[in-house]
C-alpha cells in the first residue's frame, strides 16, 4: 500500500484509549491500522476515522432508513452505533456493540446493510483487504487501481488550476502524459475520469480531472514548498492558469 505522506500518528493518550477498546467489536486490523497510519482516506473513497459514539445519535430520530424484521438493527439502535468511517459520498460505516459484523448506513438508499466478513487474523495490513471487501459487497465490483492511503496530516496544502482550451494546445490527458515524462511519478493511477501522479518529495500528488476536462489540482505538504514550486512553474509554463 502506497502511503501518500508521512502519517500523523495518534497522541499517546489516544493510543492508550484505543488499547483499552474491545477489539472484538471492530473489524480485523482496524484499531492497529489507526495506530500505525492514523486517520486518513483510503483509495480516495473511505475516510478511516477514530471510533465515534455520538455522530449517529441524532439519526435515530430522522427516519432516514426503513426498518422491518429483516433490518440488522432497529431504528433506536442507530443511536448506539459506533461510527468508524465515512465515504466521500456521505455513507456511514459503523459497528454496534450487540450486533456482529459491520453496518453500512447509505446516504442515498433506504435500507441499512449488514456486511459479513470472513474471520481474519488481527493485523493492521489486513484492514485494507477488509475495506476492499466492503467495497465489493456494497458496489458489486472491485477497485482495480493501485492501493494508496492519504493520511490526514493537518499540514496539507493545495492549488487548483485550469487548462483552458486553446487551438492546437494540449488536452488534459496529453498534459498528464507530458507531466509523467517530465516528472516520473512514484505511483500513477489513470482511469477514464482522472489521472493521479504521486510524488513522495511533495508528500502528495497532481490530479488531472478528465471528467471536468480542464481542472488540474496539486496537493502537497507545507514543508515541500520547493518541490511544489517547481511543479507549479512547470504547469503554468504548459498553459495552466491559477484558479483564484
């Protein structure tokens, strides 16, 4: 698994709290993953977060999901759930102290889903596999791109640019290819919608948003200003413009 930047480790006090948590309540490797990599975003999809016993409490009164005899929890039990992750689309991943398995509380669907996992050894590296299995069960397909994790460092900066359409100018995919040739990346991910070029010296990556056709974004750590400045100057020289 590629780690985008140096993880922001948990405080000693939070580590001690996690050590006292009842590991059997959580999916395999979850607590140890947090201790090793800290909070962050997995594969641009799932926000891996510290256990939160409060965030779902108000949802027990909202009537967002249907409940019947096949529901894994009652509406009242939503308030007792412990959230351990959220997707970038606003779905919740949670556990309930008296319910085995994981709970998926979708933002845009009406039924809570129970996610069952095969028994696994409690190893932090395996939590990535757990998240991949959750993705398969929820979306019915696998993610084929490289595996990466983006720790929440609190020192991440970003710059947004656009590549305006110019006759005989570079397209966004062409610009991404030229960038990869000029600055060979440590990891690259390309889909029909986006190209990500990761650079350890920046503690971040350059994102070419094919879906929006013109957007380029640079994410970097604040202590990597020199590497960022070189990348910014290069992108500007290729016709990109800063977005104010």
